[in-house]
C-alpha cells in the first residue's frame, strides 16, 4: 500500500492507495505525481454531498496534458464510499487519464456493475485516512461557472503538491 499526502491551498489530507487491487490505476496516478504534474492544478469541480474533483486544470482553467488513457479496473476496486479516491473519466469506461475525485458521500451508484459502458463504474483506487475535514471544507465552498465549467469554487483551491511517502524523489 502506498501512502500519499495532498498539500492544498486549503490544508492537507493523506490517502492510502490500493496498489494490489488496482495496480495499473495506482501506477498511472503515481506517474503523474512523480512528474510533478498535479502541482498548481485546481480542484475544479466541487459538489457538496457528492465529489471534489481535480488534477486536470491549472489556475487559469487550462486543461493539462495527459498520457494515454488507462484500462478501467473498477471491477477489482473497492466501493465508491465516502473518503475514497477514484479516477474521473468520460462516458468511455476506459478513458481515465489524470483527473481524479474524492467521494464526499457514499456513491455506490458509481461502482462497477457490469462490463457494459453504462455499468462499468469508476475505479476507486485509494482512501483518505487523515484530513477528511479538509476535503469536506473544500466540498462546502461556494461555486460558480468559469469558462463553461460548472461547480468551480469561487475561491480557487490549488493542489500545491502531492507527496509519496517513503519516496524522496517526489518533486
């Protein structure tokens, strides 16, 4: 199990990642972390009682470059319960790349139900083990529309960096 700390402009939180259950997803996420790709990104989609999503846009709401999409491992993943981290994606179940979200409620309707596109689910790849109050505070921020994106916090929430514990090479 890999542990990471998210340092944000609104505080920090710590999460344990499910390396054994969903190795491709965790490896993909950690590759972005090791590249420093999340530094300066926003939590750009905040829906109280649902999710806090980030990792894809910079402070000017410019979409950030991505590596190729990864295979969706939702069939092997834990449930999308409160405090879990999961990969964001488009309608294509195998389109996740760098964006992720933290569930701020039990969202089991996002779990894998079948191999069809509609039932594939969202891969939960870790869980917040400390600092959920930071995530809840972010989720409670007032939102607006920016550049056509809805649910954007009026007060920007920046990911200052993500640190991999026991990895001195983390930028």
